[in-house]
C-alpha cells in the first residue's frame, strides 16, 4: 500500500515535517514496516511554507538579516535552480519580537516601530544566489510598515523633509517626504515575484492592514489611527515617485497582507498575488506525486470552518479528489459536523481530542497521539467494518 502524508503544521505544537514523521511511525508500526509512504509537508503560504519547500527538494540557505526590531537574526530561505521561497516570518515575524520570545505579548512600542527590513534583505540574498523567480510567503509578521522596510532592504531610502532617513516602522511614515530609488536593486527588473497570501484586505481604511491586523501586533486604537494615516502618506509619496499604480495597488486585494508588505510587493515589485495553498501545491508538485497512491492523509492543528475557506487540508483534498484517491484528515481538534466533513471530501477525520479530551495535553503530547492515530487509521483500512462503526458513511476500503 502506498500512502501520501501531506499535512500542514499543528500550530504551537508540531511542524508539518514532524506531523509527517509521527504519522509515518504509527502507520509503519501497525503495518510491520511494509508501507510505501511519501511525506510531503505542505502549507498555505504562511508559516511552514519554507518547510514545505525544503521537503520538496529545495535547498535550505540562510542569511543574517535585520529582525523586526533591528536585532540581527539568522533567517532561512529555500532555493531550487533559479527559484526561491522566502517565508517572511523567518526574518520579520511576530515570534521574533523580544517580548514574545520571553513569553509575553507584543505591545504598542513594537506595533509602531517593527520593520520588514529583514525580508527585503532575504530577497537580496536570494538574488545573490541567482534566483529570478521568488515566492514570498507572508503571514505571522510583526510590522505594519506597508513594506517600506522591505524596500529599504532592497536599496530604497525613505527621507523626511530635511533629507534625513526615517527611523524604522510604520509610524515614522507619517513624516515621509521623498523616496529615493537611486540605489534600488537593479536585478529586480528581471525578477518575477509571487505573493502567496489568502488575505484579501486592502491597505487602508477600516478593513486595512492597521485596523484589522494592527491590534494582533499590540497596536492600541490610537496606534491604529496613526498607522493608517502614516500608510496613507506612504501611498501619496510613492505615487509621486512611480505614478498612479501606487494608488491603484493600495486598493488591490492583498495589499494589506503582512502589515502592508503585500502593498509594496504589488506596487513596486509587480508581484502576482495567488492563494497560498495553490502556490505551495504547485512547487511541491503534489498532483504529480500522488500518482499510484492508495490513500492521502492531510490535516492541520484545528480543522474548522476557516479550513473550508482554502486552507491546506482543502487544497490537498481537492488534489486527491481530482486523482480519484481517498483522503482522510488528522487534526488536533475539529468543529466540523459529519456533513461538513463529507462535503469537504474527507472519508474520515481523526482528531487528537478523540484520544485525549484535554487540549493542553494534546498540544504537549501531539507526537505520541499522532502515532496512535496512525495506528488507528491503518487498523480501519484493514477493517472496513471498524471504520463504518465510527460513523464513516463510506468505509475506508482501499
């Protein structure tokens, strides 16, 4: 029997490669090691995208860049031929903030001053590696700077009325007077960008980057107003430098992604925005690698109504359905009804909470619980009547 394991991470617990590893251990233990298992970690364009790339044959590279508060961080990216995958969270992520690293929460100070500079520096490192097609996976960012930091990392200078460079962060853009592109990275002209993001928010206004995502990064209501005004100033000045496309890009779906990094990517880098799961499934070549499989296992930490809007499990389920291969899902917990599960294409959903009802224990012991789920899945494959007894309307008889 050939099984493809293609899950996303279990956020706060296990990375996607770890989920694959533990599931395989359980499956093989139940089968005496006789299964042909292919592990394909996947993601939806946010955190975990880098792992998905490396699991699909990209080579992991690293560079020392500026973190969200200016401290140096060692950030990884992935390269395959002339293509690179950059996970923004690795350089400019919320998890890199000092207060978050020490177990606290982001606050107003970093909400207004965090920068995406390191992401721009990672792009430059990818250019140095010879890459001319770059997938920018956004999600988990600490900044609300409209991507100004990213552009600074590529050589742009953001100046105030006296000609001095602005300090880092979104709030400083309120004093923006001119953007100097004299030393802007020339290799960008021959480079194509893909913005991997499911966020469709525009840059400004009540559904914009500051209003919707700022509070998650520690922004107070006053900070949100300040940041939105500053981002509007950024659009105004950028339009003077590059023309009307700067204003048009601010209205584009996805411009508000990652604190407005989507805006800079669309307006200046001419990035094409695509759903994250589609981009990841493309570079992992999942559809091609499903050939000959008897079963696909996908999943994520929480399988719920949000998952149905295009998250990883749904993308994998669609690919499996197109290939005529049955698919089951594993998760930490699920709120989907049996009808929703069936309508989504899953033959069965296996949740850790079915084995251990305490969520904190599920998080702490996810690895061993997934191994048990792996054994349960194989047991039900070998015993369709057992699968039918659990409530599956169509037994996993492959």
